[in-house]
C-alpha cells in the first residue's frame, strides 16, 4: 500500500487489508494529532477487506465520541454498497459523490 498525506487528507493507493491496516492506523493517529478531523481518500484503492473497514469504523467511532470526524472520500460503488448493507453505515461517514449528490 502506498500512502500520501497532505494536511488533513490521507490518500491510499492499493489494497487496504490485513497487511496494510497497521500502517494506515498509525498514519491516521499521527494525522489526528495535528488535525481535528481527517479525510481518508479511497479513490485509488483496489479493494478493502473487513480488517480495513473495521479499523476505519473503530477510528470513526472513537472520533465521534470526541466530537470529531473521519470522512471517507472516493468510495467505489461496490464499497458504498458494502457499507450501506452492513452495520458499518452507522459508523462511517461517506462523502457524497457526484453520482449520488
């Protein structure tokens, strides 16, 4: 997984899975030390497994308790469906795409 951090946005490239989750979690926590809210750009992510989704949901829930937010940007239609039809929909904030806006 390749990662680019610009300000409050973390852009991911590749696969968000069990092998890359720790790396992404560490970057999220580093970014959250400097910014109130964080955007995770998934536009260039090939796939996300349950480990990756669980890590994002847990981080989002923790931030929500603190009055902060984790926003997912660039979710594929398939990922949007997975989030919508699971309990993840109440835990994850997904930015509206041009298609759904």
